[in-house]
């Protein structure tokens, strides 16, 4: 797992104290350390490159670097043979970090909450993906659009859901994650929803989606 989001949520979900992290993704992108030195073992079968707020300085730190949009991909190439899958969590906004993620990835999976502002963002994101395909990474493809934290009693959520189904039929993931209390509670315990309560409705949906994702790669 590569946490490329300055919020570092993926890092937190795996119970890692961001303040105690010795090296993070920013250190790798700026060649401060070798990627092997920054890898943190979470379990026997899971490693993570941690994300912290230092990633907010990516634009400035890499502004004079000719390969600033391929830093993540170039570093991951050194270790990718060691892993079955490498997942990269990216920030929601389009910038140097997100472009780095798209330049490094084989496939993009878009997770969104069913809100109207998110709907507007999806169209812009897909345009950005197509630009990256044309100019940097022709191997990049769009996986699925995953609806996260749907509230079935919320009318606006239902409307957005129908819009997504209508406009992105091929990309729409039929397995939907509905809102439940475990999603909100798990971060305060430094755990993902699946680890916090693997039998909740959201956790079961996440696991089904994960199986679909891995089988499609």
C-alpha cells in the first residue's frame, strides 16, 4: 500500500502513528532515502509507504525536477516484483500527487460518496485520466466507480446513484457500500472498517469489492 494522500488516512487505518513515522512517501519522492528504508510492515502480507502532511509540499519540492510527474512510479518500479499487488491511495484533488499516482498506475478505481459535488468531480477526473493516458501513461485504464457510504433513505443519494448508473454504465460497480456506524467509528481506533468489524454490512461489501478488484487486475 502506498499512501499518497497528505491526510494519511490509509496510514491511520493501519494503526500507524504518523508522528512516529521515520520516513514517508515525500522522503522517497525527493530522494532523501531509498524506498526500501521507508517501507513499514503492517502484517506478514502487507507493507505500507506512509503518507503525512509533508506531502502537501510536493508541488514546491518537485518544481525543478524534470521527472516530477513520474517520481512515484519510478520508485515503485524498484520494488514491484516483491508484491502481488500495489495499491495507491491518492488525494481527491488533481495536482502533482494525483498525476504521479495516475502515471504509476495500471488501473484507476474511483471511490465516491453519492453527493452532487462528487458527481461533478467524476467527470473532471475522467477527463484528467484521459489526458494522462495520452501524454504520460498509455497503459492506464479506468476500473470501476465505487459508491461508498450510501444512505438509502437520503433522496439526494438516490438521485446521484441513478445519475452515475446512467452516465457511467460500464464503469459502475454494482456492489455498493452502505453507511453504517463502523465506518465512522473505526478510524478512532486506528483500524479500517474491515478490521474493526469484519461482519458489518460495509465490511462485507468492501471485501466483495476487493475480490472483484484483484480478479480484474
